[in-house]
C-alpha cells in the first residue's frame, strides 16, 4: 500500500523532516535531484542538450541542482530562470551560485527576448520543468500562463519539436491537492515525484498532464507524517493476496456466503446476469436472483448456476425480508427500474441492518429521489455511482463534482454513514473519517454497458465471504480494474464488453494467490 498526500500534507512532511529529524533542506534537495538525474541517465544518452526551466522557489532549486548533476555526467546543460519579480528562495540562490561556479550557462527569461530563447528550446532534447512543484495553490499570472502555453505549443504545431518534458514533483500549473489547472499547465512526458504520490497526480485533469509517473525516495517517509493519516492511499497488486478472504480445503458452498441479487426488469435481464455471474466468479458459494417472472428463461440460460426467485406487486414485505435475512450480502439496483414495487423493495432492504448492501444503478436513482432513506438506522451499505448518478444523488453539478470529488465524497459519507465508490478513470473509495482509496487500474474499454453490474457482483461476493466494507470496496474496484486490463490484452479496448470482464476475474484472482 502506498500513501497519497495533498499539498498541505506534503509541505508539513517536508517541514517536519527538516525541523524534527534535522535533515537540512539542501540535503533533501540533493537527494530529490539525484532521483531526477537517474531517470534522465536511464532514458537519455549523455551529450544530450538539457534545458532546465527553473522557477524562483525551491522547485527551481531542485531543477538547478538536477542541471548541475547532469552537467557533471556529460550532458549539455543550460538553465533558464523563469520568474516574475526579484525574489528568489535562499536554496535556489545557493544552487545558482554552485551552478555558475561550474560554468553552467544561466539565462533569465525575458518576454522581449522570447523569440531567441524559444529558438534555443527547440534544439533541446530534454526540458526539465522546475517552475512550481507541489506548492502552487493560487491562479497563475499572465506572465507564467503565457510562458507555459508557448512551451506546450512548441510541440503542437506542424514543425513539432522532439524534446521530452520532465516535470520535477508536479507538472507546473497543476494543484497538487486536487489536480486542477491553475490557469495553464505544463504537459509532461514524465513526472518524477518524491516521497509520496500526490492527490493531484491521480485526479483529473492533473493525471493526464503527468505523463509517466515515477516515484522516488528522497528522505521523506511515513515517519514524516507525525503519525497522522494521509489524505489517501492506493493498493499495490501484492496487497490482493493478503486482503482476499481466505479459503480452506475442508469446506462447502455455505462457507462462502449467499448473495441475493435484486435486479433486472422487463428487457433488462442482462444486468442481473452480469452481477450474478461476477459474484460466482469472485468466489461466492451461492447466488439467488430476485427478478420479474419475465426474466426466467433468459437468466436460466445466461446463469444456470443461479437460484431464481420472482416477484410481482403482490410479494409481501415478509417474503422480501426473509430473502434478505437468509443472505450474506445483497446487491440491489442493476436494471431494476423505478417502479413503485422497486421503491418498496429498496426501502425494505435498507432497513435490514444485519446484511451488507451494495446499491447500484437504479437503486441509486431511486435513492436520489429520497436520500433521507439513508438517514434511517442501517447496516453496512456501499453506493457505487458514476459522476452522473452522484450528481443526481447530491444535487451538485457534474462539473463541480469533477472539480471537488474529494470534498464532496467525504461530505456525503459523513452525512449518511455509508461507503461510497465514485466510479471513473480514477475511482475513489470513501468511508466516514477515513483516508480515500485511489484506484487507477483499468482502461477505456471498461466504459461499456454492464461494466458497473460486474463491479456490483464482485463487491457482493467479497462481502458475502466476510470481507470488511473497506476491504471489499478496495478489493472490488481493484479486481474489476485488473480484469479490465486482462480483457484488453485479449480483445483490445475497442472490442471489450462486460462479459469479458466476468471471464477475466478468475485470471486476476489466480495471479493474486499464486500456486496456492
């Protein structure tokens, strides 16, 4: 598991490392710069022309230090100081003095000399972006946005330059806390980050500006967080084996839980089938589907392993409650529709506090009409909305959610005391007062009908096998994403459909547990 921090936490960790542990700022700067140097040594041959774009703060100091280290390795280095005003950080001043002592060319960017300066940039093989780093939290002035726009345009016109852009810690112009663009931003081919991954490197649009993200060690570790929880975390594939529910040789299907899938309406049997099949493929012992009678023949053919029950408007509250109480986990919503009967069933399911509930699709759409249902006493519930569904659930615009997913997600789970998986290219797992789980597994091929139903089935199976709500959420999203990656190897991202994800789930689990 890796920690993920926001801009304030990174600043605090840096300060704590210097003041509490006594590590000098220049030592940290040297170690960070060595990480960048090593990346460039690996990717680009000696003798390349490297231009350092140095801002006036400590990120600029990192950049100048990188330039000096590369100069000593035989690279053709020049430093372009890009600053508005006369102030420079003390560490940057020291690094500039050292660089000049070695005879490294240092120039200052002036708009009046832009044409000549950019002609020089075009001949560079590598540009090192060290303008702002993680400390940027306010909109940039026109001086900087115009410069960044001009740099980005060097590679976007017909006579495109072939240099590579390497950003030091963050692409300049991106807020490290939320990934938002502060006016304009550098588009990097590589971002070399230090200590921890930053939230803004995984949240959009920042994520797409980072290029390949490389995390290096520079002396700031979990010890520097003063025992506090970070903003977030992300699992590594090696964590799957440890967190997956354990299986024993001397067992039967009852040991692996019963999942009740309340899903499907007329013409929507596929949603129930995907959820049920995914639950079985994730290790559940038995799956029962509660669905309208019209889906009988389709589901018997698509998922013959499932036990089928049927409901009409005449189904009693006791019949529904008995089914829920006989289950280890309930999935409700995929293809369910928004009839009065569906509303009644949802209300009864949420009232049963002893059985964990996965609420997706139409279950969320029904809740959006009356979110106060979640304020009643309840057990473990996880909602799995995409941005549009979360917009309906909260009444907030999609654009606001895209800009503030962390804040709005945490506010929601604290208000309603539920789990929340906000699905997207970066999916976020929220629980009240806990760090946020970040998930970047998967690909564009998963943007296909039925993909969310597969995730619901995976989640239901994990909960039925006894996983905690937190572990089920993180494992579920990760397994789902890794199944997408495996499916793309077979089908390509254009050709993937939901059933490919179901088929790939066993491959993901087999890889996780090895030869056991």
